[in-house]
């Protein structure tokens, strides 16, 4: 049995060797590496489009290969603009042209109007800031108007009250007259009806006034601040006409309902 297996292997090896060497091509069994194998030719795809990259230069491409498009033509150069020639000098003896001058801004008020000094007082810091902007929009320069700060100091009083009614306040006034003490009515909101035995510019001075009143048998008085320190602004227009005065008074919120008065 082993002899038959060895014989079969020897025969198979011999046939395989003969096939790879091309000895069986005559009976229809060409070797696998034979370039003439018809099966390889049938498997090629569009062989007519194959082009050798290292072939001779100038070789024409196959007939069925479309030609490459021509590169676009470069854009035409833009025409150059020649610089304008300088103006010719004027002839001898001709007058030189006058230089151009900037036009002056329009006057906010007619020049033929009589002018006078006008003013308004009592502007808050916020109203003064708005008024500055509105005056600039009217075309007024910094020398045409002035906004001055007015600082009002605080005020303290030696105070008696607050009384429930006017009758109670009148009885207290009669007692003060009997003691020979001067007084005045207080009408400030939150303090009326009340009585002030003295008015002072500082709290320290008011405390001294209270001690003097107590030495004169006043027992129910005390020191209170009647008015806090405040800052206001005054507007002054040294010389404006009636047209501009009417425009300024019509500024609305900037004037806060105030009207201009002649300067004192």
C-alpha cells in the first residue's frame, strides 16, 4: 500500500513540474506565469486607455482619450492712469487768487437785535448738566453763558414742638412772651406747627443757644436741623437778544419750567 502512495506522489510531482515548465502547453495547460495566457487578456479593463508615463516625449495619446483643456489666457493688463499735470502758473502781472476761507458758523441770534443780560437761579446739578449740553447745541460759546455753583449751608434751630394744633402752639408762645424770649414760627415740613427760639449755621452754635434757653427756664426745647446743606446753580447770559432768549426759555426739561429774568 505504501508503495502505491509513493508512486502516486512521484507521478503528481512530475506532472506539476512539467506544467510549470510549459511542457503541457501543447495540450491546453500553459504555465501560470505565461504572459500569453488568454485569461489575463480577457480580465483587462479599457486597455486602449493605457499610456506609458516613461514613454518617448511627444507621443500622441490614444484616439479615444479626450485632449486636455488649454490653460486659461492671462488677464489683460489694466490701463495705467497718467497723473494729472500740475496747473499752469498764472501769467505775469495777473492778481493771485484769494485763499479759500472756512465759512463762519451761523450766529444763534440776529446781530441787529438789542442785547441784554439775563439770568435764572435754582438749578440742581442734574439740571445744570443737561442745560450745558442744550446751550452747546444752540451754538453758544463758553463766553456767552456762565453756570455758577451756589452752596447753601445747613441750618439748625433751638426747636419747640411739634404741637398737635395751633391752640397748643399759641399757649406756648404766650409763655415765652412772659419770659421775654424771642421766637419765630417754624413752617418746615415735618416740624410745623413749631417754634424756633434761635437759628444757627452750625450744630455747635445751636447747642450753645439751647443752653442759654435752659438757663431762662425753658425745659422742652431741643436742637434740630431745619435745612440740610445743598448745592444749586445759577445761569447768567451776559448779552443775548430776544430771539435767543425765547429759544433758551423753550428748552423744556433743561430749564425745569424757569424763565429768564433781567440781571440785577
